[in-house]
């Protein structure tokens, strides 16, 4: 990743590679197509780690599209810190949304991204407490 250009595209966001930055910005726009486009065509998303992975950009897009209608609004995921080594980027983040029943949902975690040569996300691992997230949805 020595030649990777780091971008800072939003006030308060740490500098990070373009595809990782766009991953977070697309989440805040609730743009499933742009969010999925940050992955390589055969990208893999472990969301969260421990669940069956989503394999391929289309599977990732479908999953995001299926989740977003559960919220109004989906406020997105905001990166807090980014750390880079070789072709890996680890980002701590906070997420926020409001359910259709007008209940707040707040969660946080860490994503680890592996980038491919063209700079897209080859594989991503989302680490967060899925059970605590789900309890907020079911409340």
C-alpha cells in the first residue's frame, strides 16, 4: 500500500484509501449501490464476523438493499480512527439509525479491510456485537 493515496473526504473523518472512505460515505447516504461498488466484483464481506460471509458485489448490494428499508433514516457509519499496514486498513467506527418505530439504534465496532491491487475492497471483516444490535431492532 506504499503508493496508495489517502483521502480525507468529510470533516472529522480520518484519512484513508478512497474505497474505504467511500464505504463510509455511501453508508451515510444510504446508497446501497455505491456502498457495494467499493468492493471488488468477487469481494467478500463478513458482516458481522461469525455470520456466513457475503460473496460477490451483487450479494453485498442485495444485503444492503434488504437492510436499509428497516430504518428511517439510516444515518450511516462514521469512522473514528483508521490504521493502515500493507494492503490492510483497520477502522473503528460508530453507527446510528432510527427504526420505523422511531427508536434509536446505536452501535460501534471495528472493520478490517483488505484491498486488492486496483484499490477496491477485496475482503472486509466487521467486528461488532450483533446480539446487542439486534436487541435494539427488536425493542
